[in-house]
C-alpha cells in the first residue's frame, strides 16, 4: 500500500478523513446497515433501503476554541520532533528490532493531493477500521562521507599568513619609529634585523609550503635583511666618520692636533669595501697635510716667504682633495641607502604577491608565477663617465668611468673591460658583485703605441660587463668622449680628479732629451763663465767655483753665503744663455691661470719650435734646474709666470728668474754677476736674475700662486708619455 507523507503523519488512501481540493475538512455519510456511502440529504440507503439518520449540523454561531492555537503549537512541535525522528531513522542512527535497515529508496515527491475514490456500489464492503502504523524510513547502507581534512599546503599557507602579518608589523614599526641620533637608529635597525631573521627562520620551517612560495619568501626576507644590514653598516660608519668630520671642520683646532687626530682615525676605523677607494685617497691626502706642517715649520725658522706660501697652497690642495673625496664618499653612502631602499621596495612587492597567493586554492598557489626572479640578477648598472680628457693630465685623473651596480639578492662574478680607442689600452678586471651596491672606478692604462695627439679628436669609451663563468654579456655601453690635444690644459676642474694650478707640474720634463741637450750646452757656457773652474751642473753639491773665485779661503759667514749664491747664479745664467743660444724667443700672447683652458707647449716643443709663452719658457728653465737637483719654484703672478730657485738648500734666499729676457748675451750675465758681487747688500733687482730680501719677497708674493716643483712626486703629477 503506497504512502504519502504529510507533515510527518501517514494517511492511508480510503481513510474516512481526507482533504478536498479546496483543503476544507468535511464529514462523509455511510449506511449504518450495509456501510455503503450515502449522498447528502438522502433519507434511505440506495443500496439496502435502510432509513438514514441525519446528524445534527454544527451551530453556526459557535466560535473556535481558544485551545486551537495551543494545539497548533503542540502539533507543530510534534511534527518537528517527528521530522527529526524520521531523519535519524533515515540516517540509520535509529533502527527498530535490531534488524538491518532496508536499503534506502528516495521517497517520491508529492505531485498532487490524494483524492478519495468511491467504492463500486455493486460490491459493498464493510467500513474498514482505520489503522495507523509507524514504519521507519529506509536508510542508505553506504559509509557516510567524512568531513574533508586540510592539506599540508593549506595549513602551511595559513601559518605563513600569520608570519607575514608579523613582518608587516615589524616593518611598519621601523618606518614610523622616531630616534635621536644615529646610534639610536642603529639600535632600531638591529631590532628589525633580529625580528626579520626570526620570521625568516619560521618560514623556512614550514612543512608543506609550495616551493615557489618558499622561494619567493626566501627572496623577500633576503631583500629585507640585506637592505637592513647595509643600513646598519653605513650608519655605523657614518658615526665614526662624523668624528673625523668634527675634527676637520673645527675652526679652533690647531693643524698639528688635526693632523694627529686624522692619522689616528684613519688607522683605527674600518671602512666598508665600497668606500675604500675614496677612503684611501682621503688618507693619502694626509701626506699633503704632513708636508705642509714640515714646510711651514721650516719657513718659520728661515723666515722663508716662498716655503710658507707654497706650504699654504699645499694646505689648500689637501682641503680640496679631502673635501672632494668626502663628497664622493657621502654620495656613495647615499646611493647605497637608495639601493637598500630598492631592496625594501622589491621585498614589499613580493610580499603583496605572497599575500595574494595565500588566499588561493592549493593548486593555484603551487602554480603561481611570481613577478620577480631576482637571485643573482644584477640590477641595471648605472654609469658616470668623463666628457673631456686632457692627455697632459692623464696621470692625475682618478678614473674615466664609474659603474654602480649590485645584485638584489645573491652574488655574481663578472669581468669588466674598458677601452678608449686612440688613447688607452684595453683593461679587464674581475669583480665580485654581492647583494649591495658595488662602485667600480675604471681608468685604463695609456696606450703603449706612439700616439698622435697634436690635435683634438672625438672617440668613445667602450665598456663591457660579462659573466665570469659563462662569458654571457650582461651589459655593453659606448660613451662619447672628447680627447683634447696633448698641449691643452685646464687650470681648475674636479671632474674625475682634483685639478688646481698645481697640476701644471705635469708639464715639467726634467728627464726629456731636449732638457738633457740643453744642460750639455749650458755646461760649455758655465765653463766660460768660471774660467773653466766648473765643468758640470753640480747643483748644491759644493761651491767649487765660488771659493776659488773669492780669494784665499779666509771667509766670514757673508762670504760663505756669497760663494754659494754665486755658484747657483752661474748655473742659472748658463741655462738661460743656452736657451737663448738655442734660438728660443718669448711670445707675448695672453696668459692667465684663471681661464678655463690654456694651450701650453712642453719644454721639448719650446726648444724645437724656438718660441714660448712666459709659462712655457719658465717650464724649460724649471725642468733643467730640477734635473740638476736644485730647489725650484714656479711663481705665478697675475697674468705672468716666473721661476725661483733657492741659492742653496736651506738658505732661505732665492733668485727670481725672468725667463722672458731672451735673447741675451754672456756679457749681460757677467755684468750682472759683478754687480751682484760688488754691491749686493741683501737685495738686487737686476735683470734677468734678481735676488730679494725676505720682506720684499713677502710683499711680492701676496698676489702670486707659488708651486714647489718638488711636489710633483708627492702629488703624483708626472708627464704623460706619448
């Protein structure tokens, strides 16, 4: 017998109670004798003829009982409980009689309300007694599906989400932190470094984390840690460096105390690798400061205006070089901090990807391709190159190209090559590029071939960066550069080196063939001057001629002074005469050490071309005197150039040589020597070789730039070999 379920109660088809289409409840009439159904309002049974008793109709005024709502509530409660009960039976939780529950068959959906059908009148049957039986709903025999368990990757991603939140909190705290002084900044950065290291360690211990995410997290933390480490190192160095700076800029500090303090600082402090080039040049500049102190003390003892003036210019040279290198050092530190900032920014972008991946399904997260694959990849190299090269100053340049590059993470060995066709050889050097900014200064050696640099020309600086292991090209660049002629000179410039008036020393050529020949010619003239008593340019090695010339050997101090002066005078006069006899003449073209550039001939060119400006003829005589071992100075008054030579080393007296007094004759110098011997009382302004008193020198040098020619070796200013 089929069943229809309605609100948890079962009804048999044919039960005396049913639902009409209108859903209203009504009562059917049956014959009490035969049980046949009767139509409404009949008085006799149509089947057996028995009299029908009609039941009384309900009173229309009777209202619904107040208990109906309560009953409805109870019924609803029962229905709910019955539904739950049926569901438990269906699920197999309840099983009556200990019997196996029948296989579950889905209950067909109720598509229409049940409709009562009358029994055939021909075969009446007794009214059945209504029965209600409870039959449990069949339950399925399959094993229930268990709740899904989380995968190892899912668990790892959930844990990673918490670690990333910790990292964001650490970075945010560092970004908004306030500090007083660099020492406190280091403490805050140290704390950040420790927290990041711990968070990285937690990430590495996560089991089940997909490899692509593990690699991304490793790169992210490596970026953060490397950037933080560079910040700590740079700030720590700046703390030490500030101590040096305080001493350097202390106006009240004595120079001797400054020198001692700087020497101590440079010996004790440790410099990061990227700053060693600037650091070494700053340290080397201390030699200028030390020489200044020695020379200044000598000047005080000798009341020597030339020593004092050249010492002060050397002090200015120290300040210029030290200041320039300090600025470069500060620039590199700033670039390193910018590189660290780039590492932080790249780490932030990787973090954003990681945060997005955490929310994905396991499969999507495992296959996600991150935007950055940065390990061992060199960030785009940054170049700075010189625009104009003055070959005459080749040996004074620090470099011609500066390259700044670094790996965001990891490291790579590279080969950097550089060449300037028509000027230099090709240079190749290996560098280890780590996860910080690396600064490379390149200055290829000059070409070993004979160069034609008589005219200016344009060429290129070629730079190549290749992987050391594979030879793969990382970057190649060519930069335009103007090569000035060998005679072009710039007086002041700090582009890739420190150029001041001292750099004119690069034009001194004491060992050139032309100067050697000039000295040989001068010896013949010197022999004539001294009646064959001097047959060589002896320098300060003994007044061989003077003592014989002055008399019987009983001399006072003035005689000794005069003898040494006369010996030096004769050597200077013979060189001046030799230059004149070589046909060199003075060219009266404008000259100024304040101009941006100047065309200057080397001594061998002056002698070959037999002409020269005041600075050029002065360079000829200064080169020859320096070759003879004599203490020589270049004197640069406004718009002019002269030479001074000490009468004897340590005397404190000097001859001023006017090298433009050409042509000249032997008689000019003999007459001048006699005047000097007979009338000198500490001062002579005779032309072309003069001697001045101390006071006169002090006044004369007020507007002059004085260069000690012996500073060429100290300053590294040597002539360029063509």
